[in-house]
C-alpha cells in the first residue's frame, strides 16, 4: 500500500509462548523483488512476502505457533523493497539456540538459515535484537521510495523491465520536478489516497523530486513520514501528464488543495516502485516516537 500501516501487531512487550518469559524483539532488515508476490500482507491462497517470511521463521525457529511479523510499511502487489524493516517477538531461548554448535551470533545464524529456506526473491540481510521501545511501524520517522520511468528518450533495458515502467511519450523532467516540488509539506493528500473509513490522509511530504539518470531513465525520490493507500503511485501519476505537456505545472497542487480523490489521476503501475529506506530516530527516542505515531494514526 505504498508504505501504509501494518495490521495485527503485538503489544509493545510480548510474552514468549514456550517459556512464559518476556519475548525478545528482533529487528529484521530485508529486501524483495515484488514481481511474483501479491503484496506484503498475508492473504489466503496467495503468495505474499509476509506469508513467506512468517512461514520461514516458523520453520527455522521450530515454533509451535506461526511467527507474526510487523513491518514498517505494507507494499502492494508488484512493488519492490530494497530497504524494508520488520520486527518479530521471539522466545529468548529459541533465539539463543539458533547458532547450535557454531560460534556465530544468533542474528547471523538466523540470516543464514532463512537464506536456505526462503526463495531467492526475498532476502533477510540482517537480524539483531531491537533497542528498547523499537516498533518497526510506529517508531519510523520517514519512508523513502524510488519510482523509475523509461520514457521515449531513455534506454529501454530489458534487464530492468521488472523495476522500470516503459513510457512511450517523451517526458519533461524539469516540468515534473517543478510540479512535484509544489506538493512538499504538511498537507491533506486525500486527492492521492484511496479513502479508508476513520483513517487520516494528512501526511508530511518531505521530498518529491525528479532527475534524469545517465541512461535517460527518470527517477523520482518520494519521502514522507508515512504514506496512505496508493499515495506514491498516485503522486507520480499526477505529475506525468505535466511531463507530457498535457497539464500545467500547477495542476497537481490544485488537485491537492481540493482535498478529495482527484478525477483524472492515473495510478501508475506498481513495478516501477521500490521502498528504499525506512528511517528511525535515535534509540533513546524510539518509544516516544511510537507513542506519538500511535496517537495520531489508528490501526489499519
């Protein structure tokens, strides 16, 4: 959902089922190619990142119950992630037992074991005990996305076809950058979000900018404290007509100011989008950040 909230989280402190002791919260840093996934969130009979990761963790940890995974931001079907962050609450004894007879740290052992279970389109790069107060979703201060478009003037590389949208018309990157910049700030982005009852559409857009890369591909950087459903792809879809010359540079801002779902906005294809980074405050501020975020953003 372009970085929207995760559902089904445990409380800030949990209890390990096997021992009755306080659970150990572990941070996972992962990446995935979203091409063959039906998004992040687990769904019956569909292959999802959450479903695959939970099943792999349950197997590796020999858990009697499915391991629940909380993520920084759900992604839609076809959307990729290079810098996704999640957390799991584990039995401390199961965590300590991961290295077996080896001298590896538990986190390194978990990464290695998951690598032998997971398919090659999802990789857990790091696993380590989280600092006190850490919540992958609520402690985050910023998410950064990248969107790639190869227009008529760009190199159409078939090896990048799964992460780059091919566009037949030439695009004016300067005009798109101007239009995108006008949307930066604390605003109501209802025009670019799929409405959900009780959910706010007010977000702080920290950066929305465009550059043309050496191979001619247009790349958008989109940063915000959080994103609502379909927001990133709708923002991109609002400035593409500006780049084509079909709309004036002030058209996206005019849509935003109406604060209602904008007619004529094309939600761009998912495969051009990748979650690149999730930013967190200093360890001492993690718990306070989570409290503030929970207060203003009700559960999905």
